[in-house]
């Protein structure tokens, strides 16, 4: 009996000294503190329109487009430093109805390039009282740009925007930030007025 107690105690001691098997914890995402939505006038003289933009964002005018000068001086980014994201905005003047239709087709083509990764793309029409029309492309899934839009007065003005994050597309972790920025884009769309 004594021998049994010694052997049992020894086995108990040996098995209790083994390292426990640890499994990795799932990776967490940092908490995001959102500012209160607040807006100011865009008010840039290099564009033929105005709108309300977030006070916590900055305007970066594009001076180079693939080592060349942009087609129009009104190409700019709305930069969100807190989220390291940008709404890339490009403006074009159409000199004919055919040119305007070509710009619309380009906007659909650029949004359509996300079909490879998108779970779906919801196309939401815009019709404002002043005659401004457009489409919002709301995309679900691991796409590079989850939210795009274009606006036009139907005569000569055409504005296109696309939201991009400076990170790998992770729709679950980016969803709260995307929803926050979507509200800002809708404020921009709803308050946009053409200068002439």
C-alpha cells in the first residue's frame, strides 16, 4: 500500500507539472470613438459647387494623377485622419449629353469592378428638388470601396466620389466606421448646390 501511495503521488506530481494547452484568443479590434456629426461649408474656389462637409475631416486637393495633372482642378479627397480613410472626389464638366452619359457609364463601370468581391451592390437613385440626380452604390462584402456615388445636374456638372480605407478590406470590423462616414456622405449629397 505504501508503494502504491508513493507511485500515485509521483504520477500526480509529474502530470501536474505539464504546461497547460493554451489556445490562441481571437484577435480583437480597437474600440472606435466617434465624434458628434457636425458640418461646415466646403467653400473651395477650385470647384463649381458647395456642400456641407464634416468639421473633423480635411480637404486634400489632388495635384497629381498618376504623375500627371488631373483633368480638372476640382479633384480632391475628403480625408478622415481619425479613421485613415478618404472619399476620393473627381469633378468633370460635360460639353454634350453624350459626354455626360459617358461619365455615368464610367461610374457604373468603376462600381461594377467590385462585383468580384461584393456580396451585393445596392444602387440607390438620388433625385433632388433642384434637378440634381445620381446614384449611390452601397456595397456589402470585402470590397475595396464600400460606398460610391455620382451626382449630376443633367447639363454639364458631374461629381463622383468613392470611399476608401487605408487598410485591408475587413467588412465586419470596418462596418461601424463605414456607417458613420455614409451619414456624412449623405449630408454632402443632400446639401450640394451647383454654382452655375
